[in-house]
C-alpha cells in the first residue's frame, strides 16, 4: 500500500509542475526552439516512455499510470470523460488460461449536428508495449526495458494533441468523437475488441475509426492504410488537392497489425496512420532519441484535417478489395491500390499528374450545361489494360447526360499508360475518377478529384 501511495504522490507532483517531467530527458538547447506543440509532444513521450513505466506491459503498473496520464491530459484539454481516472478495467481469458486485466481510457467530444451527434468517429491509440525482460548475461542478472517511445508513446501523444485541437474547434464537428487509449493491444488488440463487444452499446452508430500507431519516425515515410476502402481513400485524395504540411502515402499493404483490425472485423471503415516499422521496433533502443518531433507536428496538422473532413463527410461505406473488384470490375482486373507497381502516365504513378497534364487540359464544360446551370461530380470507372490502353470507360455515378458524356470523352481519349504489375505480371488495373463540374459567377470552373 505504501508503494502505491508513493507512486500516486509522484504522479501528482508531476501534474503540479505542469507536465515538465520530460525535461530531464532532453539534451542540449533544442527545446528552446520548440513550438508549443513539439514541447507538448516531448513532454508526453518523455513521461510515457520513461524508465519508471517499465515498458507498459498490458495490465502492469506502467500501463495504469499511462491511463491516468491520458485522463489527466484529457481533463486539462476540457475533453469530457466516459471512463474513470484509471480507465475502464476489463478482464479477458487468454489462450494460456490466465486472465488479462487491462483498461481503456475514453474521452468524448459532442458533435453539433442534431441529426448526426448520435453518430461517432472513434480515434484511438494503443497504450501498452512489451514491458521488460529479465535475463542472465555472463552469470549476471540484467533487465531489459522496452521503452516504446515510438511504439506507441508517439501515437498516444498524437491522440492527446489531436484531442486538444478537436476540442478547441468542436464547432466544426457534426458527429461526436470518441478518443480512446486502448489497453491490451499487444495481446490480440484486446482493448479494442472489448470496447466493441462488451463496453460500448452503440457500435452500430460508429461511422468510422482512425488508428494512430507508431508515428514518430516520419522522416522515413508517412502512410495511410484503409484496406483499400474507396470512401476513406477519397478523403485522402481530396486533401491532396489542398495545401498540407505533409501528405501520407496510401498503401494497400498493412504496415503493422494494430487496433484498426478489431473495427474492420465489425465492418467499420477504418484508416491507420503510421510511419511504419523501424529498426528499433520491439527493442530496448526504442527511446525518445529516435523521435522526429518536427515531422510529428506536420503529421498532427494533416491528421487533424483528415479527422474534420471525415467527421463532416457522408458516412463511408464498408468495402474490401474483393468487393471492389466484384462490384466494379471483372475478376481479371486488379484495383489500383493492390498493384505492386501502379500504372504510370508518362512515367508518373501519381494520378494527379494525369489530371493536371491531360484531363485538366482537355476537359470542356458543355455549353448546354452552362446555360442550364448544371453542375456536380461524375464518377467514372475505367481500366488500364495490359498494353496500357484506357478501356471500359463508364459512368458509375452520373449527374447529367452532358456532363457524364464529357467526363467519359476526355478519359477515353487518354494516351497510353505504362500498365500496372501484380505478383510479377502485367495486369489490367481498375481505377475510378471523380470529375467535378462547378460553375462560378464569372466564367466557369471545373475541378477533378481522384478516387483510386
């Protein structure tokens, strides 16, 4: 009991000093030039991955202290709490017959739209890591701590600062937001599974999920994985048309098994933001020194923009790559994101180049549509065959005969592409393109959005 009281006292002392405990882990004068956001990231990661947390194994004191820390920061940022300060405790039987005891921390931001405020976007990050391992080296006992600065103190830090930004701008949120620190993630995503199957009674009202895991090594890459969900990809593509501090690479290969899997199993559309695997992953070298804080700040701004766009968008449909293939193309066609080597338009695999250099150049707003004031978005499916030719161009979601025909015309007239490759073979590749026709008072304007 005394030991427990001593830990609580230390934690309260940390809170009283304004979250400055991380300062003891900083070196040099770099922190003098940090923005407030980077300073917060440093404080969060320094505390969560500190030696006293002993690697935050599921069910450990370190995981409990992390849960308390998340709760305290949520409260500091005026986020409403749906769990206690210690989180919601749960127990699950493991394959070994033991009972895993862990916890989830749940914050809540109310949406403003009376019709959508009972719908939810879940944003989550795993709290736990591998803990410690005791071993004997040359006859001497030694303890190895898996600090988990990037895995996943970085994701928790991103969750906390994202909570601050969303709460500050809650007037923009149509749906309500659930912000969750998941426990037991290293044990078959237990916290996410328990939340969906035992704790939360309104799972059918969760419209989508955003997972944040390993976001601290952005200089090596920044990725978004959606299981090739077309609607979730649409938001990534729409944001690519706007000025962003950083852009994620959409990937069809899952970078790492994480909590999004539990939501996917419940057929909830999900996006997983990560900087991917790294050399120090699951080792005792996963410390704060490897964290790229400036890039994390840019990732935060992008993920915030994505979160708001997802929150106000139409409900995304749940779809898999196989459904995509069956519903829109024949079985011999491989969806764009599933290709190992994606089709290239004049050596450019980014479809934005096709839009800028071909579609934008040759699209003509039909005069009949201008006179009638017709505008909207036309969704066109097409196939790039094994020879690189554009074939099977057809409207999947039309607006008007004039606009539909013009969208089909300009895409059908495309020069040849370099075909895509899948499993070492040249294949037919299925793509979709949103062509947006928009009228303005002075003249006309058209915009195009890609949906791959």
